[in-house]
C-alpha cells in the first residue's frame, strides 16, 4: 500500500509544472498603486444594456475603470459609425458615473484581435476583456470574459 502512495505522489510531482512556468502562466496584474481596467468590446455601434450593467457591476466589485471600445471591422463609412457609436454610449457612460467608476470610450477601425492586442501592449493595466459582439452574445445567458493570459496564449 505504501508503494502505491509513493508512486501516486511521484507521478503528481512529475506532472506539476516548474515554478518558472507557473509564474509565466499567471496573468499580469496592475502595477502597484494603479487602478486596473476592463476593456469592453463591441463590434457594432451599440453596447447591449445587459453588457453595460454587467461591466459596471464587475467594475465595482474589482474596483476597475471601464474602457468601452466600438470596433468597426467593415471599413465602410467610419465617420457614420463613429457618430452613431458616440450617440449610443450615453446609457453605459451614465451607469458607470452612477457607480463612481472611471469610464472612457474609444472607437477604432480594423481587426478586433489586432486592436485589442495593441491596446494591451500600450497599457499594462488592462486586466479583463469582455465581448459584446452580437454573434457571441446572442441567445446566451453568459458574457464571455477573457484575461490577459488568455490573449497571450492565442
């Protein structure tokens, strides 16, 4: 019986990743004394109310600021896209202000993955990414949330 326990213990130790690999796999956290950010991405001109409410709730729980990003991947009429996105952000902005959260809104044109990766490279305080694209969120009771570690693994 002792031999069995020794074998099990040895096989568990062999399967455990080295400490350096465990440290590399941990998601980066915000620098000391800085507020983390949550990036909320929408591939359209309008964030859903459910997403806005959920993001504000998570922002309050994690004491994070929110960055709403509208992405235009079509490449058509970016000026019109920008105007409409600015018009539709009022609900999200108001909910964040009522919760006492820092909120900013960005509108960019291009590939979503490229834009998100570029934003993460330029600001290490992004901790989570939430996806409000209609294709992902339609008919779902849950909202996809990613960490920086997930993005680096792709």
